[in-house]
DNA sequence: CTGATTGCAAAAATTTTGCAAGCCT
DNA sequence: AGGCTTGCAAAATTTTTGCAATCAG
């Protein structure tokens, strides 16, 4: 499995991280070094990683963290709606932050995932969902095709 | 794992199936009973299933099919762009037809997946993708939140 | 015929669990 | 102090592989 796809490094941005911690506390969970490490990995680095990548990165922050703990944290955060597993070229799970929307261009050839910020569908989406009696919390828009380099 | 979510049965609709077969042939692969079974499962039934579900359903059509064959077929079809793995509540892989677009409302509470047909973003999507030099082939729009029943 | 494909069973890889020790509150 | 969490290692699951037999073209 490709362990480090992107090296784009986003600055810590502690605001959102504290928000996560806040939500953990509010839900009655303890703030532990292990959870903070996983949270920090998800928060700071990249856009999407699989459990193995999270474990590796978390170990850099907290060397004695175990894989089981990472899985448990990932599951907890998913249940709390902090993160979300998404698809990827192969069947391996990939986690992203759940907040707001995510918009990716996924290359069917080189499997690259290109993020883009502009949300092209927010209003329409909102309207449609409400018509179905659905309360929208976040969304994921993935567009598959060929990236400029692979055409 | 919930093995049979939907029992909605769509009539064979041989046109599209033949199209799949066509594409298999064109790519130089043999048309075998095992592949036909998997193809038929994906074609006819439901909207999304995991490998175990595909295996189970394929066995109904072809009792002696083995799991390895299902995995191999799933991988082949994915590479050929016939199907695509998507996310789901837990990390388990779920396959859908790759053609065109898919639009789901995913309930964060009961994990139900509600399909909807109207594509709310096609034009915007197209435009955006082209601006990035990306050639669009298909897309997946998942909206997460709470379904009417869970609110 | 001939080589791609299959099914089985074993091997790998990934996830989950059981539990005593440790840490957060 | 009390109970949620952790880390380890073992168990369970899921996915991949090796290979001889079989099948499609």
C-alpha cells in the first residue's frame, strides 16, 4: 500500500483541533495522549489516510501507541461524526475529516486524489435533501476521470 | 454484516449487461460463468454490496463459485471501470456500478443509504472539472446526515 | 489445442477482542 | 479512588496467492 501519497502540509490550525477536543469532552470521553495523537494526525496532515498510515503518523507523536488504539479511536471519531471513511481506488478504508464538505477529483489511471475547495452543489444539495426530509450534516463529492497528466 | 439490505429486484435489462460483456470482450478477457454471475449480481440486484454479499448472491447463480474468484472479478471490473468501491458507515468496501453518477443520502444514525436520481450538480461539476484539466467519467455524491426516520 | 481462468486451501494482511495495567478526571 | 482507556498479544475476519484442473475461444 502506498504509504505517503501527499506531502502537502497544512499548518496546525489549533482552532479546529480544540473544537474536536471540545466535542470529545462534551460526549463524555476522556482526553488521552493516544486520542490526541490520532486527532492531531487527522487534523494537521494531509487529506486522507488509511488506518496503517494513521498508526504510523501517530507513532511519531506518541511512540508507544498501539494499532488497536488507533482503530478504536478511528471508530470513536467516526461515530462522533468527526471523521468519515471514504472510498479509494482499491478497497482499503481511507479517513477524512467529516466536517463540511469534501470534493475530490479522483484519477482512474494514477489514482491520485485532487482536492478542490469550491463547493459546486451546496445549495442544490441542501434543497434536494430537505425535499426528502433529510437533515444534511456534511457531504462528499467525488468526481472520477482522468487527471491532466494521465490524459 | 447485514447481508441483504434491499430486495428490490430490477429486471435483467439485458442491454446494459451486454454492454458490460462487450467491454470485457473488447478488453480481451474471456466470458466465463463466474464472471457472468458476478456481473449479473451487480447488474440486477440492489445498489451497493460488499464482497461477501456478492459472493453469496453469485453462489445462487453459480453454486460452485469460489470467494477468490469473486474478489478477482471485482478487481477486474474495477480496473475496467465497470464498478467502483465506495464508502459506507463502517470501513467495509461496497461496490456500485461505475457508469454515470451515483447520489446517496447516507444516514449517520441508522446507516441507511437512500439513492436519489436527480443529479443536482452535473453541469457545475463538469465545468469545474474542466477548469482543472480533468476529464470527467463519472461521479459520486454522498450527502450525510439524518434520515427522516432518525431525526 | 493453449493459455486464461477457476476453485480450493493455505498464506497474508487487516481488524477486533480479552485483559491487566495505567491514566484522566 | 474509580472507571474509562491503553497496549499487547491472540483470535477472528477479510483478502490475496499458489497451483493443478478446467474452460473459453
